[in-house]
C-alpha cells in the first residue's frame, strides 16, 4: 500500500490531490507541526533523513520532494494521464519547465517573504525591535516584493495564453504550481490577478481537490 506521510498545512496537500486525481488507494499518516517553531516533528526523520514532508513510501521506495513524487505517481499510475508523452514536444517542454519552476523559482521569494514577516513580528528585546523591523522592511521593499511582482506578472501572462500550465489539458504541472499560487495569493496579493484568480477557482472546484481536503484536514492556503 502506498503511504503518504502528510504534514498539516504543507506541500504534501498537493500529493493527496494528485492521488485523488489518479484514483488510486493510499494510506495517510498524519504529522502535526510544532506550534512554536512551525517545523515538522522529529518522527518524520524515521521516514526520510531530512525529516520533511511530503514523503511517500511505495513498497521498497521512499520518495521525497513534491516534483519527484508527482512525476513518480504519474509515470507509475497515470496510464498516460496528467502528463504529455515523454519527448521534445512543446507540451512536454512546458510541462517539465513548470514542474521545476514551482520550487526552483517561484517559491524562494515567497519563503523569503514569510521569513521577513516573521522577523518583523518576532518577539525580541525592545531595543532590538526597531533594527529587526527595519531589516525586515528593507528586505521586502528592496528585493522580495519586486521579485514577487516580477514572477507573478510572468505567471499571469502565461496563464493568459492557456487555462493550464502545460497547455490546454490539466496536468501534474498544475498540481505542482498550485502551492506557490496559493501561497502567493496570501503573501503577495496574487489573487488580485485575474488569470491567477481564475486558475485557483478552477482547481479548488475540482472534485479530486475537494476530496484531498477532506482526507488531509485543515489547509489554510485553500482559503
């Protein structure tokens, strides 16, 4: 039985979604973040040395990293669905690009934004607070926010060309891109962009997405 080691409010939600789209049975093992640090619990290190989620086990295989997991699931269980055929077609090139872009380019400025927000609101001695907040604000205005504007402007223009990232057909690339767009809608105002907003509405309306929410539990980024 395939097992998903699922951390609440994390990237592993899109793994559940992919499994629901594929319609294959799986076991769900839940883990909760530490309420103070928001980090994954140490128990996950027994599954994978980095102790992070998502991780799946499928027989003797243990696979981490969202993109690698989604590609594995589609290649093994997709039966030709949810990805263009392997090769050099324009659709496959776009598919590969968005599968890597999601974590390689879109997520770093969003993570920096989260760090800056936490620095700005962190508890610290009163004489350090102004310095910490100034550093966080400078990070945001000089680098993070311009990068987010650049990336989400680019994503918006690409979604204006087609409803789905790899072309006219829904694919695992859309599942992979869901997390940065959901995070961007909360941290970077990306939901104000009409094509991004329409994409989020489309994916949130999918029955498989709804089933994944029911299995995975609370997922704040879906709001």
